[in-house]
C-alpha cells in the first residue's frame, strides 16, 4: 500500500527567481507579492492535506514566511524541515548575474544559520545538510557532525541531508556509515529521483526498507518533464487516461515505484499545487511504470543538462 504524502517545498516561493525551465517574468516579483502568495499557498496546502513543509536558510525568505504562517495558524500537526549550508546572496535582485547561493559547510555556518532556523521549533522536526557532497568535506568534519548530534539530542530532531549530482548513491552510502555514540547520525534523506534521473533508486529502495525518512525532490526535473522533446507518447497518453497533467503522472511514478515518505511539490501557485495533488487520485499499472522507466537518462546526461538551466 502506498503511504507517500505530498509535501510542499518553498524553494520557488521564498525568493523571486529559481532554477526552472519556465519563464515567470510576467508575475509580480515584489517582496510584498511573494509574501502574500506564500501565506496563501501555505494556507491552501494545509487545507487540502499537506502536512510536511520543506524550506532552507537559502530559500530567500522561505524560513521567515513559514514562521509567520505557523505563528498565525499554530497548526500542531504541521511538520517542518529546513536546511543549512547555503547562504542566499542575490538579495532579491532580479536578474542577478552571480551565484544566487554560496555554499559553506563549516561549523561556523551551521551555528549561524541554526540561530534563525531554531525559531521554527517545536514544529521543526527535520534538520538537513543542504546538498552534502564529498567536495565540501562535511561528512568528514567531526566538529560539524558532533554539533548536529548535539542538536539532535537537545531538540529531538531528525538529522538529514540532501543530495544532488551523479554520485548521490556514494554520498548516501558514506553517510550511512556515520555513527555517534553507537547510533546512526542520519535519519532522513532528501534525494533527486524522477522519470529522467533514476540512478539513485537502488539505494533509495534500501533506505525505505530500513525505515529511514525518504524525501524526494525535483520529481518534475525542474520542469523538464514539460519540455516537448521529452514528452513521450506514453507520458501524454497517461495524462489523458487519468485526466491529469503530466506533472501528476511524474509525481505518481515516484510514489508507485518507491513509496517514499514524502514527495515534494515545488509548486509556486495554488493552481500548480492543485494539479500536483491529483497524483494521489490514481495509480499506475506495472506495465505503465515499465514504460515510464524507459524514459530515463544517464546520470551524467541528466546533471549536465540540469547545470545548464538558468535562474528565472
């Protein structure tokens, strides 16, 4: 039985530009407009059944919007996850030419960003390293790992990591070896897995079987499933058969093949979230799943293409 819940990610809600194939230059990108939209989105998401809300220190005002909404509504069953390790530096500058986020996995950055993130307690349940990689050295940084363990014990948190890139499996395998005081440090894994990028499936299947929290991000491949040259006849036929959009089929693929704890909607409007949520209204057959699996790309191809996407 599928038990996957749809969660709401705030990457495209908390800041005016994000990596996507869709151009949203026509929308109002003022801070006041984004704040209004974020609060309305959060209200609607909760109303239709969303209970997991995922943000990050680098999602512009994502943590702040979520805090304001939570303080107003005080939903005791809302589960919040956030991340540390990236700093948003675009400062709401539209068309910012440099990197919008700067990565730093130091102990100092962890302590600095925790000061803001802790305001989401007690509903903050999952605290994650944002994009753990071998290059950043975070999984070998004993001081950082011990500090995360301290936060875990003090605040009853689940400690997690998010991963990106063609070596997601290797990063996850290394993290599974990390124990402090005889217990695994990491309880939660947020991983890219979708119709086009399926390489992490073997390790994800093991994580699900071992009762880890598994959160799937980028299930729509940053919007690439909507590109005409990727819309296979199968994908379009399934959307027509189940009377849903391509987005719902892509989300359902994740649910039916993996049954993770959560699959994130990256919707930035209520209409998009409505369409995403239809993924819970149907189930793919085994033969349909096999047909969709044929759409996969090699990891190197997928990530090379993703790296070419611009911030809109």
